[in-house]
C-alpha cells in the first residue's frame, strides 16, 4: 500500500472514476438512483487539481483504489481549521481498512500544514461513513447544512477532530 500526493503523471480521469464508482455505490438509497446513474465519466476530473486543494491517492499493488482531498477550511466561520473535503474508494475496497490509513494520512498532512483542528461534512443519512468517522475520533457537532442532490433535500452534518499537537 502506498499513499501519496498526486503528480502530473497521474490520470485525473482515473481519479475521477474512483469518485464516480464510490458515489454510485456508497450513496445508493440516499441520493436518487436516476441521479447516480446519470453521473458522467470524468465528472470530477476538473476539480481534482484545483488551486488550494491537496489530493492524495492510495494505491494497492500499483492500482489507484482510493483518493482524498484536503485543504484549509472553505468555511469563513471555521478559519484556522483544516478540512477533509472528500475520501472515496473503489467499492470493492470499502470496509477493508484502507480508509483508516487514508484518513490518518489526511490528518497528518493537515497537521504539517499547521492545522490542529479539522472539519469535514458528511451526509446525515450516510450512517456507515458517520460510524467510520466517529470510530476514528471525529465528533458530530450537530451543525447541519441543507443540500439538494438529484432533486432530493438532504442534510450534511459537520464533524470535528482536534489533534493533541501540531
């Protein structure tokens, strides 16, 4: 297993494919199926290498199986926080322990950038992800953000993680 930052030799389409497959698998019965089915190939490719965003990939036996993006908080009221914007895996690798390694690396990299307080948003109905974050030390804030995906009203809940050191 190798976790590293993306470089110019990486295929943004391949990384976007991880998002696409992850969304279609993880958000079944949460986001309307017709919306999930309509996600186009390459949907996330343009945003992966966006300025200010740091994207990691996790490779297993040379295959990209997971990705995560981190940055300084995009939320004005949480200035001084680091943010985990996303963590996604190919469906066949979900639940096999890789997520814990990638999440820990995200925390380490945000620490290196000077952030000892970290936030992330997760869909309220995505109970598997919420259990995963809680198990790894994130605390639900009970602060919510209303969202609409595929015509369905959804809520995202804010989670915090506080590091003991920077």
